[in-house]
């Protein structure tokens, strides 16, 4: 047990927190899927895990790219809308150090049926054991 205190959605936060701890301990990227009826609830969980672990939270979507730095109360917009899902994935993959990177509505771009092969290849590279960066990539759908 890490001894971290989560204020709400404790079970989900604890699970993501354990994955983030493993990424940091092993210095390899980890991935998770957050399936929710409300995308904002995934953002709340990401903020809470970031707060408890003292890591930045990156919120990435085709509409915008934002960062919540450790200790901050509001997200800062880093970039606006993107035309290419690979650009969004690459921006998340460029997160330095321990971080929680939340991709919102991005899995459709990496699917086998209608997805972008470049995006699929980039996600595989990001989650590869060769990626010696410690972020947690969470896909919110």
C-alpha cells in the first residue's frame, strides 16, 4: 500500500496509482483504458491521481492539448485543435518524466477496422518495453 490518500473514486484512483507507481519504478511506459459514461469523470480521476502522486496530468484530444502541472488548480492550454491524430499521440508521447497522460476519444484512431496505421504504430511504440520513459498513458473512452 502506498499510503496515498485519494479524496474520491478511491478504487479507480488506487488502481491507476499502482500502475503509475509501476511505470516509475520500472522506468517503462504503462497503458490503461478508462471506460466511462462520462468523460469528465475520467478527468477527475486523472487530476486526483496526479495530485496524490505529485505528477503533471496531460489531457490530450483532437480538440485541445492541456497540462495540469503538479500543485496547480487549473489546466493550461498547450495547443489547440489538431487535424491529425498522430500529432496528438506524439505530443502525449513527448511527456517528460513521470506523468499521467489522458487521451480522450483517441482509440477509434488506432482501431484495426477504420484506424490510422501510423497512429496504431505510434501507440505500439509508446507502450513498448523499449520506451524507457515512466508515464502512464490512460485512454478514456
